C-alpha cells in the first residue's frame, strides 16, 4: 500500500454526479434540465455556467452547450431581479405609540380638569 504516494480522491458531490450523468447522456434534454435545476436550487448556477462554458470549446457540443449557457444566464438574471427588493419602508410604529400616549394623556388631563 502506497499510503504516502496515492492521492486522496476528491469527494464528489451531487452536482458532480449530475454533471457526469449529463456527459453520459449529452443529447438528453432531461439530464441537462435536472443538472441546471439542481444548480439553481443550490444557488450554484456558477458551476453550471462554468461547465457549459467549457463545453462551448468543443465543436460537437457547442450548440447544446451555448443554448444551456444562455439558459443559465437567464436564470441567474431572473434570480438577481427577484432578489432586488424595494427600499424598506421606515417603521413608524413608535410614532403611532407616542401619538396614542399623548392623546390618552390629553384626554386624562381634560377629564381631571372637568371632575375637579
């Protein structure tokens, strides 16, 4: 056993497994859809983009890779747009509470003045 010379293999995660599935079934749209959706669900569209971008260098895979890369860019743009939120409205609850206390105090003072 070469304990000191054998490199320890990198653990493969689910996205690596799905990519291997895509490469085995390159012409299967369902394999691509599952990979891209899984990347999207995990917030890792960057990995999908990197994989498809590398595949655009292969003439045989260019058409599918380019189409999928455009889809990944679209999904990333949509996710960014969704994350954009309107500026938060200021919270005025404290102001309402102060107004209620002032009004209650005024009413109490008027009642005290009338009863006295």
